[in-house]
C-alpha cells in the first residue's frame, strides 16, 4: 500500500513570487528594464548627484570615480557629435572614439567629410 494521503499539496516557493514561472519572471524583468518607472529614474539621478557632490566612504569614492569618468566621456562625445553631426557620425562612434582614444582618427575621417558637406551647402546657398 502507498504511504500518505491521496491529496497532495502543490509546491509553494519560498521566494518573493510564489509559483511564478522563471520565463514569466524574466519577461517581467526585461519589461521593467526597458520601461523604467519615473520614480526609479529620479531616484537614480539623485543618487548619482549625491555621489558626485560628496563621496563619504570608500565604496562611494569608487562610484564617484566611475561616475565622473562617465560624465567626461559623455561630454567629450557630445562635443564630437555636435561637431561632426552633419558629416553623418553616429553617437556610438563618438563614444567608442573617446573610450578607445581614437579621437584623432575620427576627426580626420569625418573632418574631411564635414568640409565637403559645408562646401556643398555653400554652393547650393549661392
């Protein structure tokens, strides 16, 4: 004879989301990351601003260094993008040039194109 009763209770997860499939959890996480809530965006901005203004301990000092280098890369890439936008440079190319220190090559490549574009605009304007 079989031991136990005929009724079985289903397994109850000990985690945050009881009995939710892994694929469902991953889909919810993916959706949340693609479309973050406004509150989380503002919270992230406030934390970043706080770390950049006054790092208190070793971990925040590391974050300060990381955030400040990211800001420098972003600012330099933004100036390159504005400079060569008419020549067809992409934002990703500007970021990559700044991170890999290939700014000179980017300026040479898109500088020539930018000059040609400006000459064509002058000719068409006359």
